C-alpha cells in the first residue's frame, strides 16, 4: 500500500509544478543564473565547473551544488528556463 501513496504523491507534485515549467526566469534567477556569467561556462573542463560551483553571489556559502547544476544545465541547453526548472523539479522529486 505504501508504494501507491508514494506514486500518488509523485504524480500530484508533478501535476502541481508542471504548468510553471513554461514560465520564464523569476526573482533571484536573475542574479543567480541570468546575470551570473560564472554559471555560464564555455566548456565542461574541471576548472570551469569548479569556478561555476563557487560563483554564486547569493551568500558567503556560495551554494556550490545549485551553481554547479545551473552550469551543467547551461552547457546542455543554454539559458532556457524550461530545462533549468525541469532539472530542479527532478532533483526535488528525487530528494523527496
């Protein structure tokens, strides 16, 4: 019975967040992604990815995993908010 509840929670979460995937960047997306050229590397070299991971202007903690995921998304799809939001949704679903 537990598996069905998990699947239902997964489906409801996807249904709730799916419409937002078609929207653009909002609020803190601009300083953290759009205007942060550190998460827009030219290549996937180790130096570029480490630089991206440590480029967040959000705080002194730098949010390295979030910034690294933005950089990998950028390498895969450019500044397309759909793919960044979809990646974020998948990460949150896997963590939930």
